């Protein structure tokens, strides 16, 4: 075994993150913190989260290339009566 076999080649990724561990005194306090974080999301972030939820829930409906199938364009006219 040579010295080169013992060298670990990890990718050059910064391990710093803006996330931090927060400890809560109660479940209600943790829930309030989560709701405040969600309220601070931008519209773009909310739409990204919505798309993630859609893909997890309806992933079986996606096309093989990962896109959504085209929508069916159906118009239904319902006749009503006046009384």
C-alpha cells in the first residue's frame, strides 16, 4: 500500500451553512417558529415549495422527461332555468 492510497479526496465544498440548531421549550413554540419562517418566504420560494409538493404528490403523472402532461382543453356549458 502506498502513500497515495491513503489520501482522501473530498470535494471542495464549503461546509458552512446559514442553518442553525434551535432548541424549543415546547411544541407550541416550535410550531410558532416554523410558521414565522414560512411567513418570511418570498413568493418565488413559495412557488418552488409548491412545485416540490406537486411533484411528490403527483409524480406518477409526470411524463418520462419529467415535464407535466398537456392539459385537456374542455369547455362544458350547463344550461340553467329561470324561476
